[in-house]
C-alpha cells in the first residue's frame, strides 16, 4: 500500500491510513533485562507508554530503565516476553 502511494507521489496523510499507529498505545514488557530495556527504549521513541513486570529487577531500577513497573500487565496493548532459557523454562516445539 505504501509502495503504491509512493510511486504515485502521494505524500499526504492518507498515505499512512490503515497502518498501525504506535503513538499512544501501551506496551507491556515481561522482563526488562538487556532485550526488554532496548525494546522499551524503542517503544518510548515511538510515543508508546511502557509498563513492565520483572520479579528480579527492583522497581526503582525499572524506572531507571525507562519503564513503569507494575504488578501485572492487564492494561497493555501488546505483551512481548523475554525470558532466559533455563532447565525450568518450558520449551516450545513446532512441527
């Protein structure tokens, strides 16, 4: 859709109509380690509100990493999860 409008030199706002708008959405992150912190930074740059849950990172450190700590993630529009693979981590197998 964007390609077609670009080729037609359509630079108006309608060019983006129908595409996902991230600004103003809420992103819930489970785990704010290295990857979660980078995702939070990117989401904030897109104008998203970022909330996070991480039982291993204290709330003040989560705030330092640019997220709003929460006890659970009921209000988020999306919930990506980054968890370390340990012997206790369930595995996903696709066939």
